[in-house]
C-alpha cells in the first residue's frame, strides 16, 4: 500500500481530529508523522496478514511507538486502536451487549 493510500485510510478511519492530534504529538513534524503512520500501518498489516495479532503485540507496538515518537504519540495511537476496537465491537465481553 502506498504512503498516500495509508494517509487516506487513516483519515477515512479516524478523521481529521486524530490526524491533527497525531501531528501535534510529533510536534508538527510531517516527516516524523510519515514514519509513525508507516510504522504502525506496516506493523498491523503484517500481523493481520499472518493472522497472528495478539493483545501482547499491541502492547509491544505501543512501547515501540513511545520509545521512538514519545508518550503523546503512544497515547494517540492507543486512542486510535481503542476507537477502532469500539467501532468494530471488539471490546464486547458478553454476546448480549450492544454498543
């Protein structure tokens, strides 16, 4: 997937709010934002293609994001993951629960 496709996918998924939040988290450095988006996208795509995504992988991803881009970037990525999990109803613990 090309870089522009990854950007459109991010914007379509979470909208301008999270995109701006991520940009602010990397201190408005667009190159840093590029590398963050590519890193997270590639990490998740690889795990999903392998059908081997585990909760510990998300923890590892967040740790790597924090060590490379800082705490604020990690919190933003965590928020994006939680947002998508909620939308996909992945955080549902009982089958009769509804969002």
